[in-house]
């Protein structure tokens, strides 16, 4: 797991994990959680099949691309 932050070099701001099919973001600051929640509405719009951003559990976000994005989007009822 690699950590990064809002300010380069600030290891307390967020945790990032690179998975086989996703990029997982776990922000430490409430502001960053709210920013990512705002992205959910923009990134997952009907005009953009990829990437696909998911929150769950609360405060933990996963960004899917490619076949994984299509698979997750379909599993969630094509949001």
C-alpha cells in the first residue's frame, strides 16, 4: 500500500492501493471524502461508461477501468 496526500509528501492524507482490477482510495480527511463523493456523480454519468467509481464501505473508494468497469457497472444495475 502506498500513501500519498493532498500536499506532496504528506503521508496522513490518504491511502492508495493498486489492485489487479481497481485503484482503491481511502482518504483520511472529510474534505477529501466529499470531493470523491462529488466525483461519483460526474464520473459515473450515463455518457461515460468508463472509468467507474464506487464507494463502499463508506469512505473507501474504488476506481475501475476497462473490462472491470463494465463488469461492476453491470452488476450494480448500470448506474
